[in-house]
C-alpha cells in the first residue's frame, strides 16, 4: 500500500512538472516564485493577508508576475500602469471570467458577475438596456432613493437614540431601491419575506467570497428565464451588500473621526439647510462630502482583489506571451493604496481628494468600482445611494459612539476576497 502511495505521489509530481514546463515554454509567462508540486505557490501566499503577499512578490518580480494557485498559473497585475493597460487600453483581451466549481454550481455560468464570453456580453447588454428603460440614471431613480431614505430615517428615529447595529437598516435601502426598479414594489423592513431574502443574500455572498477560485470551462447558453433569474439575483446581491457595507464602514470611520463628521454637517447646513431633503444637484456644491465618500471607498478597499479574469485570446503583454484562458488576478489595493498618488495611504484622510483650495480633486487611481469591460454596471446607482444616505443621516442625526473615538478599531474583518467592516453599535441622536 505504501508503495502505491509513493508511486502516486511521484506520478503527480511528474505530471505537475510536465504541465508547468509546458506552460513556461509555450506561454513565456511572467516570472514568479518556483511552485511546489500539486499545491503550487499556496504555501508562499498568506490567504489571511493576500495583499501583503502580493506586495512582497511584486517588489521581487515586478508589476507583472506569475503564481501557481494549485497546478494552474495565475498572472498577477500589480500597480496602476499595468492595470490601466490591461483593463482599459486592452480591455477585450482581459475581459474573460474564471469560474470555480462552487460558483458554477451556484450560478451555472449565468448572470452578470460570473458569466463569460457571449453569455456575459448578451446579459450585460440586456441588463443595461432594461435598467435604463426603467429609469436608471434619470431623475426617477433619485426620487426612489429619496423615498427609501425617508423610510430609513423613520426607522432610525424609532431607535430613540438607543444603541443599534446599523447593518440591516443600511442594507434595506439599496435592496428596496433595486426591488422598486425591477418589480415596481418596495417591502416593509419588518416583512418576513423581505428579511428572509436579505439573510439568504448574505449567506450566498459568504459562499461566493472564497479567497481562491479554480478555473473551469463554461458552455454557451441562449438567453433564458433561468439566466434572467440569476441576473436579477446578481443585481440584488452585489448592489445591496457593496453599498450597505460601504456605508456601514463609512459610519464607523466617521465615529472614529468626529472632526470629519462635523465638517460634513457644516457643509450640509450651508448648502442644503436643516429642512430640505438632499438631492443629487447638491453634490456639485459639496466638495468636502464628495471627498469623504471617495476616501471611505479608497480607504476600506472593499474588494481588494476581484475574482480573477482570464485572457480571451493569446496576449502579448509587456514582453510576455500569455496564452488564451490564463487566469489573471488584478490587485486593486495596489492602486487605491498607492503612496505616490495618496500620501500616507494607510490613514483616513479626505484631503486625498481635495486640492489646495478645498475643491474636489478627481483621481485616475480611484478604482473602487474596478475598470474596463468588467467594471461595476451599478456604479452610478451606488454613488447616488451613498451620497443621499450619508447626507440625509447627518442632516437629521448626530452619531454617538459607545466608546471613546480613540478606542474605536476600524480594522477590517477579512472575509475571503472582501474587506468587511467589524461589527459595532452606535446611537443615532436626532438633531
């Protein structure tokens, strides 16, 4: 029995080195650490702190390097220049999507987030067309968000200034907005079906947030009712959790930095006043608030490493030949925390997005929604929601922490490929 085990191990090693050498000779892949049989470079990558491992490897091998997550190679892109070149300038070549066996079972290669090839192109085009026809990007969507925010404010008043976890209420707003757009119906926050749907969405997200995925192949599928259902599920899952978690993290940062909160509230009083509800036109006159919203997203780095893409054809990139179907990992942290663009990136500082005169300053390095062909299709909606939620809350409430601001820990809870905020409670004191 021991002999068969030894032979099996030896055979596996031979197969691995054969495949590895085949990839190296055929593709002339970027350099990287020598992989071990079967496990590749897994032991050289800290799954609990992937960013740190990739940063270390980039210093040794440059902005384009290869790691083996198992027996298959993954090309890592690290830094603004290579990400821009790959995702924006040459977006078609890097627009494929890898799949893990778990994800394939969940979504069957359908929807927007995890589909690939012609399925993804058709589904994305159809989704954008439908969303626009239902008012996406128009005043009607702003009206729906404002209406939903009014229900949020009502629910916060009912807490009577008592400590509460804002997670659920913050998630209700984007979820109901999407529901209103797609189904022309919103749900009461205490509705049992609504609560169960929210809980199921969060459970699904936890499954999908695994740190590594294994690529496999997808078959072409015609647009079907099943695809429509999964696409709607994608819109709810991604649109709800990203916005609500960002706002939850944002409120925690404002508790930690009360001086920032005070400046936002001063701007609200000056531009909006105490009684008129905020609208999107106000954003153009509120540079500090806009800077804070950008800094929240930059600092928390919600999706530091998106699920891997793959090349749609053989690609010649920076002197290397990357074969078609090769997994490509994009490190957004390397851009959002670039110390040349954002001095002291480890610190929360709205000044990163303000010029010397206090005007809002755009940055090409702001890739919180990714970039190129696979950028988030709900970016515009998310920006509207976050601005209206934040300004409405701070117009009506004072945020009161349960501990001294200096004792508040803003360290993210790492959950696979996401940086989630830690659990906390606060008091919403009516102004």
